[in-house]
């Protein structure tokens, strides 16, 4: 977070900004359902923070190595829910387990997430000199309430969360009076329908949203493949992860003086010119050789001892890097250079062993040098933090992608936020932590960025519904990076980002504070959605707590008043309706403009919307037709309403399907 | 019993504002299914009573099926597991 808020333009530096106007979210309570909290961390200091908001009705539960004195005016709530976890894991032994049977955070994930959402200012923090700056949350004076529902299962060495425990945590959070619920947890694809209680988060979120609580969830880390996004209910804010404009350049100098910048979190001493090898059979040996990172242990120690080893891998996982480093180190090697696709989290290697990543192009340059030189050598210098241009912003490889596999017409993810190499607090026994701080990557880290921003927006606009807040974030998002450069989406191949990668785009907090117009949703809209999704009337009636009859013919999901238009199966002309609510100056006139989609015609009626003291809501129609003669992929465009001060932009995503419900290989 | 698993019994929006009353109704529902107050207490894992109505309980498949058929019950579903993102 030492870069996140400056990058997003949410820094206390600018005099008139969202942070100062909301007193940094001081009246807001952010509920977090996760692995618990490390209360001694400085990010939970409550210096300069006023009394606990009057609407708080929660508490601070005692337990193993945790008692109510660990709470303060920052960390105002801490509870834990383990009944279902224990009922399902007979092998779990509460007294033997490494985990704490209390709100205390054994894993470190919960503490990291809480920091990003609402951590207090902690200056002069870095990871061993890298990513230095002030750690803080999006809403530095907001209060944190931790609901621990995720537990470490010692015999399987995994951390997992029962939906029954999560639901109880959500039920308590609704009672306690949180304003935002931040949930960096995900289920596996394929998923269950939204109101199916199998997806506990989704069902609990429905009731939370109806109570005015915005629920922000991570979109999942199963990218870059399409249709992998999770937490896809239309009432949830689903978050994708981007990089920051920050990287950790690590100079590699070859014996022929060619200088290469790889990526690493290498904070050890410079490794002077050292023999460089790519393990391959020179032709006259009967030893085994492998230059594949995962199989470096096939090589004899002699091949790697005292050298820096180059290897190639097709795996995007950081595990392949650490495994390669382990093999080389065990053989007496001095460093490893991994040529890989852009991928997952950058991780340091154990004991500061030099492990540097490059892409295939640079890896091949190094390989050609090795093969053309009689005695190839290389020097590796410690990593340096690069900030700002020319470091570009990308949607992270791992960030799960749309379309929404349950209901393609509901655009998911909604929004993107930085979630790569984020420095924040953790507990002090996590591997690789530096004095209680660590860099982590994932949509787990991106979601609390949005939760912090939501806390500020809600603080400024108490009467906005969760849907209005989501709309404000989506319609004002950057579709470029904050400096106007296009955002690429990592994957093979890398491509320009589209709504299925980053929803409305990269969150722009200052603009979201004054969106001008919002696409709001009330109970009747959610009922429309469930009727359109063919949920039976009795279930819907139970959910909303009153008799509900769906209109006949049943409504179209395309008319669900989302801040996006997604048509997965366009054939005949389609006309859909949207309704805008004025949250800006009373007397406003907005004009429509459409960013065209190839081969798709879009007509907006009327083209001008007039708002005044008596007209706060206006509806309009959008007619969409295709000129394509084949089943196409998605084309993307946008629809913007502008009064020359506010631009209210929603993404348009249209796929022509002349032949419906049809799949082919081409 | 060994083949009872944690299930979530989802009843939708609360029908009453008093949480104690809501929880008591959950115990009643379970008691009528299991036949004794002790069994109901042993089976109950959670009562959801603030934001919505429902409960989590250790049930066999046949008990879950019987509950699902009761009026006012939206779903009875085995609980599932989430991972950190």
C-alpha cells in the first residue's frame, strides 16, 4: 500500500480530496471475514482517531492469546466462528493446532487485507528496503471489525473456511452495524446459482445489501482463462486485480556487457561475475541434463555447483521459481535465472538466494550468449524499486476473468484495483515477513482497496445504496492507467484489457465521489433479476420476506438496471431499458454518446436526459442490432452520458449468436 | 451419527425481529424433526437470526430431505468450503 493510494490519486497531498472531506472515513466500520487479525501490528494504532461510531453494536471476543484489551478505537471488533469447521474436521485438535482458537491471525492473510482496507498510517516501511514508503489503508481512520471464519488445518497444511461459519460471521456483522463487508475468499468454479445457499457468501450478501451494507468480494485467482470469475452475484462488488506502476528491477550483466533487467525481490549482496550455465548435453556426455526449471534436480551437482543456472519453465506459478532455486542451492549453485511467461506473484527465494525472473525473449538472449561463449559469466545485482513510467499497468495474470459463467448478461468482474506485490502488515511468524510486513499478491489484495474506497464514498453519501456506490465506482473508472496509457491484460498472449478483464476499469476514487448520475437498484430490481433468472416465486418470496409474483411474460435480464450492458446472444434486434438517478446538481442536462462496436448498431432514445428539482430519475432505451452473419466473439464499446462535467460511462459487450446455444471448435 | 454432515437450512428473510424468538423457532423445527430437545441441541451448529433466518445443523441425508420439504424452507444444502483469494 506504500504506492497504492498515490497511484490512485487518493493521497492526503491534494488539499480538497475525498480523504479530507470524509475525515478519512472515521465514521465508517469495515467488516472483514478472513483468517483473523494480529492486534499488535502498528497498522491498528488508533492515534488521532475519535470515539467509536455510535452505530457500532459489536464486540471483542476473547480466546487463545487474544482478549478484549487487544481491541481499540481502530480495531473495534474481533470475533471468531469455528463450529462448522470443527464439526467437519474430526481430526482437528484445538489444543494441538498451530492456529489460535480466537480472533488472532495465524495465517497473516486477514491482517494484510485489513491493512489495505483501513490500516492506520505507518511511515518508513519497506520489504528489506524494497517498496519503501508509508503503509496505510484506503480509509485510514475507518474502524476495522474482524470476523475470523478461516482456519488452518494442520494435517493438510491448508487454510479453509466453511460456508456455515462464513454465514454466521455475516449474520453477526449485520447485527453489529458494519457499513462495508470485505470478503477475500472464493469458491471453486463451476459455481451454484446466486440464491442457492450452497454459495453462502452470495446468500448472506443478498440480505446484507438489502440492509444497505456494500459487500465487496475478490473475483478469484484462476485467470487468465475466461469464465473463471467467482462471487458473481449481481448484488456483490466483484474485484479484479491489476499491477501498480511499480516493479522490482534486478540488473543482470552478461560477460559480453549486455545489461538485462529482470524481476526479483533480491535484497542480498551483489553476486560478482560468476560462471553461467544452461544445463544441456554438450554432446559427448552420458550424464543426464535438464534446463527445465522443474527438473533441474536431474542434473549432477557438478553441472550446477559454483554457477548461476539458467532454466526455462512454462509454469506461471511462483512455486516453479522457488523450486528451481532450491535445486540449484542444494547442488551448490550460486543463483538461478528463470525464463517464464509473465505470471503470478513475485516471491523472494529462501535465505536471499538470488533468483531472478525474465521472459522468454530475454531468456533466449542469455541462452544464445551461453552457447556462443566459451566461458559465459554473469553478474547479478540487488533489486531496485522502479515507480511510475515507464512501468505500465496490467491486469494480473492470475486475476479471474469473465464472462460470468452463471449469467453471462451480468458483467463480472465489476471493477479492478491494484493487487500485485502489495506491501501490508502480517503476523510476525509468517515466512518472508520483514518486521511484520510482507508483499502479497491476489484479488484478496485488490478487494480491500475497493472496500476502503467504498467506506470513503459511503461516508460522503450516507443515503447511497450499495448499488449506487457500485455504479459510481464503475461509471467513473479509468479505462486506461492513471496517466492515460492503455491497460494490457496479462495472458498468453497479452492483450488490451476489456470489460471481462477489468469490468468498468481501474477504480478512480476521486471521480467516484461525484459521479453525477447512478444506475441504482432497489428491492424490485433484485426481484426482477431473480424472476428473469427463473428462480421460483416461493423462493423469491422467502428471500425478500413478502409475497412476490413475477410479471408475465417474465422480465428480461437485459433490463436489470446494471451500470453495464452485456448481450451474450444477440440475434434479432434487442431493446433494453436503463434508469439513471441524478446525484449531482439538481438542474442537469446529459447527452448520450456511444463508442461503437464493430458490426453492431446501438441507438439510444432519448439522446438527451433533463433532470431538475422534480425529476430525479429518468429512463432511456437502448436498441441494439447486429449486421454480423456469423456467430461472433464479443465486441466491446461504451455508452456515456455527459453534462460536460461528469462522464457516466458504462461498458457495452455484445456477442452475435445467429445459432443460439451452439458450441463449435472454430 | 457418523454420516451426519453440517447442512445449512435457509429460511430467507426473518419473520420476526426478536433474535431469541427466531432462534427458538429454529430449535423447534429441529426438535420436531429429531424427536428430542437433546438431539436438537447436539445437532444445532448455528442459528442465523440477525440478517436473515436459518440455521446450520449436523444432519443425515434423509433428515436434510425431510427438512427441505417443510413449508417455509428455501434450501437445505450441505455446507461448502472457501479458499483465500
